[in-house]
C-alpha cells in the first residue's frame, strides 16, 4: 500500500472510531468502513456522511448533510492533520462539530490514533 493509502486508511479508521463513540448508543444509526469508504448514517433521518479515499488526487472526499462536499489533503505532509483544501479547516474538527450540530443529545466525539 502506498504512503497515501496508509495515511488515508489510518484517518478513516480514526474517524470510524470517533463516529462509533457518538453513534453506538443511538437507535437507527449505522457506521461502516468498507473498501476505503466510511459511511455514517444518522438516526431519525438526519442525513448521512460519506468520506472516501481518492487515490488519484491524494485526497479524502467528504459529503455532509450540513456542509455538502469537501476535499481534504495532508498539506503538511504525512502524519499531519487532513485539512480542507479550500477553508483550511481540519477534517476531525469538522466532523465533530457537525455531528454535535445534528445530534445535540449525543456525547462528544472521541478520536483515538
């Protein structure tokens, strides 16, 4: 696996664990990571998040029910946070913030590396 592939997979697993920490106790929620695609289905028809690897562009692409599509890259090189190529915001922070907006009753996201 390429360095990008390893870094992207590591980030997707971290996002998976973080999302599970929020969604595991909510009925109707689902979290799945398969073939480089992370899907978060929120309960009560609140929408879905999708984050997937884009090897040709060396990016993670995201689709959110709040902010729509975005692209993230490790602009500082391997081991650095994934940042939105337009706004510079960090992927993990964006996901935590948007989950908190959509699920105010849930606990905060807990990421683990």
